[in-house]
């Protein structure tokens, strides 16, 4: 600031001086008997002063001794020091350049300022006072047209009940702004910048100074409880034309409920669907449709598993029921030569890169094929009926249906955070269900031993939405292990309906239906297969019984294994979204996060599944009912 200063005026004693009522006037020499004292302290009141252009203001300086007692009849000298802020330009003079303290240790000085070069640029400078020793004090002077004051009284709007929870009010003053420009639910996002906020006890007032007498200002108030949670809020416009020259007008700031308080525990239900088939689902379906992909299944499948198991399991040729040419040992050629000629799979089945050939009832020489001979092992009426009732061709559809939708039960615990309108949330998975499974079943997360079933310290935001206030949660992750859980659900529904507990149990029971009448008694399972196959290729019985057993073990693994492709290796289930906060009782406390009914409004999730096969995005809905509150 370039300050145009008139040198201070020396008032010569000639009978009276400008401040005779408040200050002893003096020449530059102290009065007789008023020798300088040491150990003194000087204080300015007020320490800062706002003066309108072409007006004056007063600063009182008080001199104290070491015991904080006022010191009278001591000479003080006054001067103006220019400010370096380059804020504006004005002229200023002092009523006197020196004066004596009165009996109360006071010396009052008047500062007279001139016009500003520009009303939009205030001027600032410092007023310096010192005694004859080392005591000194400064007062800051601001010259501005915004020299009015307004006293803000926060108050509850009519019918607002807070139960005494609101303890403080956070006041923010916005120059050249109206309340219509502000979003009380998210003041930090406003392009309008406020002055430094002031926090006052509920029911107390605060005086804002340096207020412009033109245009309009806005004061926003936020009522906070002991946890710094926002309970109520309001805003009031202060028109410049309503301000008074020398008096701070009082304005009541009415605050009403802005958001109901969401603190507490909630039980949530999330539902989501996979609108498109998951890549991993196709692999699971492909594995299970092997039971009935070909005309002579499950005989063809049984022979594939046995042939593949003739050789040792290796990285190049794993034991997975997919035989590789010239890799399956010395009996391979004999077995392959007796298999039926290739035919097309059954209509409606889905092809896969790992599919093996289907085979006819005749081999290339026109003789009955191995598939035909093995299929005859299931020729009894009982076996045929049980295979028919097992509906082996229905597995692929049942898997797709089971994985079409998922329901997650979880708990949310909402606690306070240091930030207004923001809350810490702990989200814990409690249960997983597959409502579209043939026999819907649910699993408690505690029984699944998931590595990370809980996401903590989620910083949620409470904000105004287009139609309702919303609690928004950022992305947070868990270990859902959807594939493993889906396998449990499949076993508990599709396999349980077929009298099996798991894939190994199903393999054992279905191939146990194979029967061959022999002189020594009826052969079943792998013994029946071994007898038929060894006879067909003119080998001693027992030639493939061990391979058959290993093959059935491999089949059980091949059926269960693809489910794990839906699992991730780390956090594999992520949610982000929001839900409307519902205050049913009107008491300022959240009763629900969304309402799960046809007439209600539910929350929405973005759901991300990170499986070993790929990542998948979908959407879901959720609602949560409060079980306890901690207001």
C-alpha cells in the first residue's frame, strides 16, 4: 500500500487541545514530577480498528506497571507506520503526536482518514505508540467502505426438535453472495469462498465486521453435536441497505433439519444379477454338460476318463478326462480302434475348445463300439430310470440359473469422522444366497472362512440427492469367493436333488449303476467297465480297472474345479454406491437406508467381480434397516 500520510500534529498547550476530555495534552517535555518509569507495558484497545473513508476512529492506549496497575502522567508518543500490502491509498492524520496518560493510565488517540483512491481496494496501516522507556504497542487500522457490522443469532426453526443434541454453530460469512448461491448440504463444493469460519456455542451470537453496505451478504450456519456431526443448518441474507452506520444490527439465523443423523448399526440386503453370462460360467457349464453332450453319454465320458488315466498325470497331459493322441500308453491304440466313429454332439449343447469327439454305436469296421458295450451296462430298467431321473442334461441350465442372481446379507456400522457430513462405515458380509437355484439356499459367511469379509474405515458422505438425501459409500472390497460359494450352493441344490453331496459322490453313484452279470456274481462300477473293455480288446481282465478308478477321481475334480475360476486371488468383490436416508419418525435420526418395497426407494450399488477368469461389472440394489442408533 502506498499511504499518503500527513505528519503528526503537535498540539501546543494554549488552553485546550483536540482530545481534552480524554487525554492530557503535552509538549514534548513531560510535566514536572512525571519522571519516566521502567518495567512498563503498553496495550492498545482495540488492537485493530475499521474506519470508513472520510471518517475518524479512536484507539485507547493503556500503560501498566509490573504489577498490572495503571500508570498516570506518563508521556506517550504516536506515529503512523505504512503497511506494505499495497492494498490501497488514503490519507491519515493523528489528533496529536504525543500525550500524557490520565489517572487510569489511558491515552486516547483519534485517527482521521481521507478518501480511498478506489472503494474496491481498502487501505491498511499500523498505528504505533511508545513511552519514554521500552513500552510500545501497535494497532492495525483498516480503511474500507465495508465498515458495517452485523450480529448473527443462530436459532432453531419452528418445530425443530434436536433433544439438546446441537451444541455449537459453525458460522460462515460469504461476501457479495446470497443464500440462493449456496448448497447447505455441501458448502465446501461452492465456488463462493467464505471468510474464516467461527464456531460459537448454541444460542450465542457472533458479530461480523467489515460488512459492505451495498449488495448482499450471506451467513450460513451449521448446527453440530458433540461428535461434530451436522444436525441442522440454515442460511440468512444480509442486505447491505439494512445495515446501520454505527450500530451492529442483529439478524436471526433460523436452522432446520438438513440431514437425519445416520449413526448406528444396520442390517443390509443387497441383490444383483449378472445380465450377461460370466466367462467363468461357460467353463463350469461346459464341464457339467459332459454328462450328456453326446448320444452315448455317460458311456463316452467314462471311456474318455479311463483312456486318459492310462498314462501318468503330467504337465503335458494332465489327468483331466481329455485323452491326447499317442500319449496314453500301450493300450491306447487298441481302445481307440474299437471306439465308435465320430458323430455330432446332441442339439442344444454348447461347444468348447476342450470337447472330445462324440462316438457312434458302431466302430469303423461296423462292429459294436466300446461306447455301445459300455452303454449296455446301464440297460437295466432300474439304471435307465435312475439316469433319466438324474436329468444329466439339465446341469448347464441349472448352473446358469443359479449364477443369474446373488443376494448378500451384510451389516453396516456408521460412526463419526472428523469431517462434517462424512462418516466412517464398517461393512461386514454376513451371508450369501443364490435365490434362483433349484433349491435356494444361503450360507453364513462365518462358516465360509472368507479371508477378508469386512471392509473398515470407509469414509461415506451424506449429501443432498436429486430426490432424497443420500449416504454415498466409495468403492470398498471383500473376499467373496463367489465360485467356491456357488459350488456349495450347486451341491446343496442340484446335486442334493439327485441324492449326491458333491461331484465325487455323484460320479460314484451314477457309475455305480453300471452292472454286468458274470459267473462269479454281478460286477458293478469300474469292475463292470473293466470286464467289458478288456474282453473287447482281448486283454486279461483287470487291464483298465486301475485307470478307471483314477479316471473317475479326475472326473470329480474336473467337475468341481471350474467353479474356482469365479474366485479371485485377492479382494475379488467390490461395491460402491448410495442409498437414500430415511427418517420415518421425524426425530432427526435415520431409520433406514432405502426401503425395500415396491413403493419404496432402494439404494444402488456398482458391483465389480474380479475373478481369475476376468473382471465383471454389474449393478445391484440394496436397503438397510437400522438395528441400533448412536446419536
